[in-house]
C-alpha cells in the first residue's frame, strides 16, 4: 500500500473516469491537484463495499481533516459515517447519513487537550428531522451514580492479558511514519454487537495516514469478542482503544 501510494503521487495519477478500489490524490492548500512534495493534503478514495465509497482528507504528513462516505465513487450522495476533525486530529463531530439524510445519532465532541476528548452533545435525527438533543455531560453524571451491578462490559477473549498480547504481537509501525519520525497516540472508537462482532470502527484521534490505517487494521482483524451483558442479556457496547507509536531514543 505504501509503495502504491508513492507511485500514485509521483506519477500524478488522477483520472476522473478511473474507478480503482484505491485512489490517492495530492492536493495543495486550495485543494487543487499537485505533486506530493508540494502538497498540503492528500485525499484517499477507497471502496468499502459495493455500495459505499469512503473519502479521507489528510494533512500530507499529519492527521485527518475529514472522512466521509458516499453511495458512489464521485461523492454525490452521503451514505455512512461522516467525521470532522480539528487541527490536533481529534474528532470534533460525527454521525451517520442514510442516502443523503441524517438518520440516528450525531455527536459533538470537545477537546480539552491534545489527548483529552469528550462527547458533549447528542442530536438524534429521523429522515433529516431533529427529534431529540441530549446533554451528554449531564447524562454521564447521572450514570455515575446509577447502579451498574448487573452490567458487564464486553471484552477480548481471555481478558486484558490476551488483548495486550494480541496488540504486542500484531502492532506494526509503518515505514512511512518512521521515515518522517512521526509519533503519537491513535484512538479507535468501535462497537461490539450482541454476538461479539466488531462494528463501525472509526478514528476518535488521528495522527497520520499510515499509523491510522495500521491501528484500524488491529481492531478490524481482532476477531470475535465476548459481548457485554446487562441483567444476563447480551447488549451492544461501545469501546475506545488507544494505540501508541513511539520511536526509540537515538
């Protein structure tokens, strides 16, 4: 993938008619096509499945700016998760579109620091109509005093020791990031459904293209989890996994 990325940039390969499963574009500050050495941004368009194309805008050697999903390669109809990031690479807002319309929960987040991100507001939509707004900070305070004795969080089979072992044996530090001495913590937000499947992994904190993709791959390939339980019934749970990349001191 790294070799393909560099070849695409160097050859300035940008053909509107082409519909490869992966396309990389180098863009200047005005979002015009350029070469990698002169670029401020890169755009990665890739096919997630037969009915969904994802567009990821990155700073060339930095974090995500925006990630959007569309029905079509040309990006005309929003369909799937939509994410906006601040200049630190922290998620600022996210939600899911259904064929151009807001459906479900949209979230607003606040960054208290580079490594502290908190969801502060939830806005629920049905076919583009706002149905409910929730102050998540207030809700968290209520939950903090609620009885959770009958709740059990989802976990990787074997618990924390096996999860730590999985991360240690599968973590890859991409050459692209190492060569530019890029370090940091990527955080992946995902769901574990009632059958233990990983669902909808996306970036809560972005650092750089190759580090982000390596982190997402860790979660996607982790296999089945033990689902969470509430009063003895399997429930959907939400998780955030940090992945740290540090270069050894010279």
